[in-house]
């Protein structure tokens, strides 16, 4: 006869707890590690043309927070845009953010990391998508497009480097103005000489400017002194401006000179006769000529006019 084995209730209770814990761990490992197994979740669907390496159990993110996981990935081939159906869950606590203008897109954790499904929340003023409904897919660039853009960038950079290499080569060969500046010593010396000449010219201009400023200052000082003398009634100009007697004398003298010139113009007096009488002018001229002849004859024949005797 088989012996009856009695199992104590304490041992049975421990076994049941271990079994429940193992079941919970297994469920959590298959349902997504970022969400609690006790939280209520809502299921949604979306359609893509390429899963791009997404697998069942991948996390579902909403605004950067893990809120569920991917349940299944199946081929449905409904049309060219709906080849694969993705079924995923989202916490019911955030389903109010999954509205009719929300969307989903595939993402990558890091450059070569695992794939995830990201839910882009819609406007809170819009009605939510009912549980089991379809959330529109937002096409996103994958690594191939990234690599394609990187290749275009590399080609552009390569072309830029080639152009720079060509330019630097032409400069080394002395082509163009930049090449001449680098390779032509004559041009360098000419530029150096020109800069030295410009420096001297600038120095001369500065010196001339200093002399001009000094001259202007001297003129200004002299004008100030003259103005002071005029204001103080000193000097001729000051007397002319402020002394009426000097003005009257000058005015009287000018009147007398004008009277004398008028008499001369009328032929009055000796000066008037000299200016206006032609006969007197001729007589004076003849007298001067005779005197000149007499002086010349005396120089030639002094004994004719002067006799000297010692004894």
C-alpha cells in the first residue's frame, strides 16, 4: 500500500505564493517591463508598410513615457499603405490623450538600438479614439533615409574639400591674385614699399596738420590781440574806429589833397604847368638834354673848362 503523504498547509501556502510570483514575473516579461501588470490597458491598432525591425513586446511611449507595449505584428495586406497591422496597448489612465488627431510612429532607441512605438498625443479638445480603434500612422524616416541624407552631406563635404584642394593648388602654383600674393616676392616687396611710403605720407600729413593748426592758432591769437587793441582804442586801427579827431584830420587832409589835384588838373601853379603846358615840358626837356651834353663834353675835355697851374 502506498503511504499517504501529508502536506502541511504552511508548505502549500509557500508553494502557491511562489507559483503566483513566477506567473506574475512571466506575465510582466511578456507584457512589457515599463508598465504594471495590474494597470488597466486599452488596445489600439495601426497600420504600416514596414515594421522596420519592431517586435512583439516592444515598448509603447507617449510623450517620452512608457505607457504600454506592442501585442502583435501581423501581415494583413489591405492595400499598399496597410500591409502590416500592429496591435498595442496603452494605459487607460492616458487614453484621453489618444484623440482623433493623434498618431503613432516608429522610433529607435539610440542610433542602432531597439525599436519602439511612439504615440504622438492629439489635442485634448478633440474626442478620444475608442478602444480597439485605429490610430493613424505618421511615416517617419528610418536609418536608410538617415544614411541617405548622411551620404548626401558627405558628397557635399567631399565636393567642398575638392574645391578647396583645387584652390590651394592654384595658389601654390602662383595662379590668380591670391597665388601671386603668396608666391611672388616682387609683389610682396612692392606692397611693403608702398606701405612704407604711405606711412611716411601719413606722418607728413600729421606734421603739416600740426603746423597748420599752430598757424591757425597764431592767427587767432593775433586777431584776438588786434580786437583787444581796437576795443581798448589803442593803435591806428583803434584810433580810426574810436577817435573822431583822427578821422576828421584824415578827412580834412583828403579834402586838401583833392583840392591840390584839382588845381594841378586845371593847370594852375608850377605842377599844373608841368602837367598841362606842353611848351614848358619841351623847354625842361631841352634843358636837361643840354645839361647832359655839357656834362659829357666836360668829361671828354676837362682842360677846356678847367686850367690848373702849380707854379
